[in-house]
C-alpha cells in the first residue's frame, strides 16, 4: 500500500493589519532562555544549566502602537504628528540640512568665500536659517508657517545694510587686502584653509608684511580686513588675541612711521590759485580747480570726497543736489554742503555751513558760484569736467603737483591731504577750540591733533 504524503495546512494570511498585530507583538515579546552559571558540588559531574521559559505576556496598548509604528514606517506611510502629516523622507532631509563646508574644501573655495565678505552666511535652504556651525538658529529669518508669507525679503535688505556700513573705497581696499592674504597662504602654506584662519597664520602674515617693509599703519589695515572678514561670517576672530596685539605693537616700536606731510596754509593756497592761469590749460579747468582747492581747504575735505578713483565712487562724492544757497535781499549770503558719505559717517549725514565773504579772494562760496555758471548739471557729482565726466583723483593730484613745482614747493611733503592738514593747523593757530576743529573736520577720535602742526604754519 503506497505511503501517503502528509499534508500540512498553511496558516491563512491575515486579512487586515489588525490580525497581524498579535504575531508582531509575539515575535517581539519572545524572551531568550536565561543561563545560570554551574554550581560546583562535591561530585565531579557538572551541573546542567536550568532554563526558565516565561509565557508570553498579553500585549499592551503601547506594544500594539509600537508594532503599528514599525509596520507603517516600513511601508512608507506618512506619520502624523500634531495633526500634520510629515513624510519620513522629508523629515530626514530636514534634520540633515546643513550649510557648513566640508573640511577638505580647496583653498580656491575658501578664497571665494573670503572675498565675498559682504554676504550674510544664510543657508542654501530658503526656509531654514543656519548658524556658522551648521546648527539650526532661533533667528526669525525663516519662512512663516502661520500666515504663509515669506520673510526671505529681509535677506536682501540685510545684505544691503551690511554693505552700506562701509564706504565703496573701504570695501575695495578690504577685498584687495584679503586677496593678498589668500595668495600668501597659498604660496607659503599650501593646503591650509584660508577661512577660517588661525592666529598662527595671522602672525606669519604680519611677519611677512613687516619683512616687505610695510608701515605699521598699513599692516594694521590688513589685519582689520582679516578681522572684518571673520566677524561678518560669524567666525571666531583670530586677530583678537593678546599675541597678535603685541605683534602689532612691536611693529610700531621697531619701525617708527613719521608723517612728513606739510600743511597747505592760506598763503600757500593763494600762490597756487594765482599760478592756475600759467600752469593749467583752459579757463574751465582753472575755475574748476580753484573751486575744488578752496572748498577742500575751508571745509576740511578729503580729496576722495570731491574726486573719484573708480566709477563705483560716483555716488559717494559730494553731489550737486548736496549744495544749497541761502539768500538775503536777493543776494547769496550762505552756502550749505550736506556730507552724506564720509569716513566714520555711520550713515549719518552732516551739514557744513559757509558764509559768503566777498572780500576774501579765496571765498569758497564765490568759487562755487563761478564754477556753477559754467557747469550747472542738476544731478550727479558736483565737480565735473566740461564733457560731463566726474573729476578723477589722478587729475587733481597731478595738477596739484604741477602747481607746487611752479611755486617752488617740494612735492614730497605737500600732498592732496595737505589741504585738510592746513585747515586744522590754521584753525588752531587762530585760537579755534579743539572740540570745534574736531567737529568741523568730522574726526571720530583725537587723531586730528596730529594734524595740527604749528611749527610748520609759517613755512
């Protein structure tokens, strides 16, 4: 009689996930047998370890919930938290979002980030703001979930305000200095990250500049650029250390810098103006330079406030609309100049008032009136060539050098800044209070006292 094959019934698959819950709980609740160490007895035979098997406990509500959670997660079902469905993949990506740079980033990337010192370190995700260490920030510069409106517009305004904190000339100087520092790091220390930098690298850079015969004030400017670059990126400032400060002090001790520039006094200015017809070609250019030199002297101006170096400085020099005339009985009695952009301005304008003195040969009000009769463009830079282009600093300084040579003065000691030095020296010689001189010259500190050089007043 043939042997019949044994038939085994397979357990029917559960029709719903609720039927599968007890099996899931049972699989998770199986407890492995416990092992007890052998007990030595007098006889040589070994004790057989005893096993204790516990009966599976009845699943609780938490066990069922955990089992359902694992089942849903493996199926890719959205989880619900605080009545809001969040896909698992999106949640994982959100938690792993970071704006930090990898440690093995190249020096070229570091240089690119370093030169972009005027961009706030915002995350690549417009809905998430991250700090410099990649951690989520509590700043309100995130997308509003309550009303659905985006606040990302604040990012562009933040960038604009930070950029406006420095003048165009300072931004250009900082970028140039940071480029020199980056080239130094790549040349002598290849493979070292430029951003963020360390106090060791800064110390080597100071030594390099000192060996290259840089003046202490110039070295300090380079270090200020490096400091600004780190602070604007919310990085630790490597220059704010006791060691670096002592190195900077050491540069001053070993290399004393003496400002040899002499003041252009009123008498010297008269000689320069009288030499204009004999040195400068063209009536227009003569009237233009007379107005510029008179205004620079009587208003304590820097040359960069009336003449441009680059096209980006067109809007930072004195504009035509910044000049206002006040009249009494139909005659001009006063002129005001609103200074919007100047060193240490902090976005606060300052108005200078100059009285008209007809008897004064160098009266700046008369000089400006004469100039505006030839060039009265209502907008843009105040001082322009006849063709309409703004006067450059190169033209002004080269013309000044020719005038100084004609009157027999050494151009090594008289520069464009000599007008500002001469104004402070002349005011002090006439007994003007120091506080008023500081206010007229828009000095932030007592550095203006170094410009008062009474020993050279009659030179």
